[in-house]
């Protein structure tokens, strides 16, 4: 019952991509005189992404707020990148995100959303435990992908 189905994840991923496209089109951008184009180290990227992963995994109750905040911040940053670097420059900086990190981020967001859904139905701590156990391989693979993505993204 709690097992995550791949087709639902794909629908969620499609929804998020469409939402980001809409937000990127309609959100304002900021032209910055000195736009930071540095690449953080792999360690910094992994630590940041693990914090994000833990936020989504632990604070599933605040999923709507987390989703709104992250969607607007990421879309605004992409739009600002386009304004400062152009479409091609932004794509060059973001392609490493698109390979593993973005789909993985959507995966752990979706895990959190479904956990909230099942917990909301009966509001028992045992539901959280059962859900995490049912999807433990997905949680572990997602955490592992954070390390892989961090290494790829942190390559100079």
C-alpha cells in the first residue's frame, strides 16, 4: 500500500517541470553587475543537498510550505541566471543539476508528499514507520544519488 509507484513519480516530475517553466516565465528577474559564477566544491554541494534531503524527509508535515518556498526560490534563481548569463550560459551551469540532482530532488519531495498524505489519513506515528520501511530502498538510493550528483556537479 505504501510502496512508491514509478508512474506516479513520473507524473509528479512532469508537474514540477511544468510548474518551474511557468514560474520562470512569469517571475521577475534581477540583473546583477557581478554575478557569481563560481562552482562550490563537491563536499559543499553534498552537505547542502544532504541538509535539503533531511529537511524533506523529516519535516514532511510542512511539505506545502517547503514546496512553495523551494519552487519560487529555484525558479527565481534560474530566471536571474538567464538574465545575467543568457539561456546558453544558464544551461551550461545547470546541466549537471538536470542529470541526477533535479530528478532526485523531485523523488525525495514526492516521498515526503506521499508520507504526508498517508500520515494525514490516520495521524499515527506507526504510519510514518511503515511508510519509511516500505520505501527504505528508495530512501537509501536517493541518499546515495546525492553523493553521486555532488561529485559530478563539483567537478571543475
